[in-house]
C-alpha cells in the first residue's frame, strides 16, 4: 500500500501535534517536579538550621557542665591538698629540727672521742 503525499503530510501533522502535546505535558510535569523540589529543599534547609541551632545549644550546655565538673574537681583537690601540704611542711620542719639535733650530737660525740 502506497501512501499519497497528502496522507503522509496528514500523518506527519498528526504525529507533530501528538508530540507537541506530549512535550507540553512533560514540561508541565517538569515544572511541577521543580516546584516540589524547591519546597523540599526549603524544608531541608529549615531542618538544617534548626539542627544547627540545637547543636549550638547542646554545645553551650556541655561547656557549662564541663566547667561545673572542672570546678568541682579542683575544689575537691584543693580541699584534699591543703591539709596534705600543711602536714608536709610540718614534717619538713620537724626533719630540719632533727637534722640540727643530730648534727649537734655528732659534734658533741666527736669532741668526746679521740680521732682514729
């Protein structure tokens, strides 16, 4: 079966019309998808901003808690170290006094014993 030029032109016109309609439909769908993507992107950006804010709050709370723990530890260490330091100083003073007495005894002993 041979088609006339008129039939070929008519068929080509029909195909062009259908293709244009399909292209128009695809363009509309693409536009809808773009709008949906913009909306979703905006929602994601908003969530990221919220998370960033929450992370900042948590960091500040963590810093405050670390500072509280450091302060508590340093306070307790100071409470423990102060009496220990006093005892050490007291023992050091007693040791110096004993050293002086020992030197005095050695000196007295050396005067009593003849040199060998």
